[in-house]
């Protein structure tokens, strides 16, 4: 992403923090397609991803003033909000599914698979991510998959890999940096 584009998104977030609805709409227009892809990847359901994106933008509207204090790039912050919202929705969906034993209700569920277009795009991006994950150590790649594809918490991952929580955070941060470098090549 160009420096000009980063500055534009930062400006839009700052104006949104001041309650500027026009800037918020422009922020949505500039970022929603990419952010929808993040939600779709986590949830693997178009309807849930649309709802998660809407919920995330409500959070962005309410919390835009918190952006500057966290030191993240604007897209990293926006992606984090969307990813966390999608993971919350995924956990809620799993809890509902675990609480329900109604076989008839399961038979009536719509196909949650991606559309053909989304499947092609996801396959292409997925292949790139898969190749880059292959460059990570096995346990680091497994931790990234668990956190970002399966919705596991840092604590779940730390327990699984038998490492302290802060070590898991370091693994994920460094692994994401390596993935970013690989994906930008």
C-alpha cells in the first residue's frame, strides 16, 4: 500500500473519530472489499461475513479515536477489528451449534460454501499464503493457522504448544512479519 494511500486512510479514520459521516463513508468505500475478504476467510460464510463486516464498521465508528494510540498501520488496525469481530461470530456460531441437537434444523441449513468467484479468488490467495506458510518453522506455521484460520485464542495456542503466553504472542508477531515479507515479494 502506498504511503499516500496509508495517509489517506489515516486521515479518514481521524475524521471518523471526530464524527464526520462523509469520511466514514469514504473509509468504508476504500476498505470494505479487502475487509470483507478477511471476514469471509475466517467465517467461510458470505452472510455471516457481511454481518461481521457491518458489526466491525460499527465498532470502527465508535472506536476510531482509539486508532492513533495503538501504533498500528491503519489497515492493520482495521483488519484486526474485522478479524476479531469475525472470530467472535465464529465462536458464537460454534456455541449455538454445540447447544443444538436438532437434526432437522441441520438438514435445513443453507450451503455455506463460497461462490465460484470467491472460491477462485480464495484459492489463488490461499496458494500464496500456503507457500509463504511453508517458509515458516512447523510449529510457527501451525500457530498462525490456529490463530488466524481456526479462531483459536493465544492462550489455546500457548497450551497446545506448551509455551508461555508471551512466547506465543512473539511467535505470532514474528511469523506475521515473515508472512508479510513473503507476500510482498
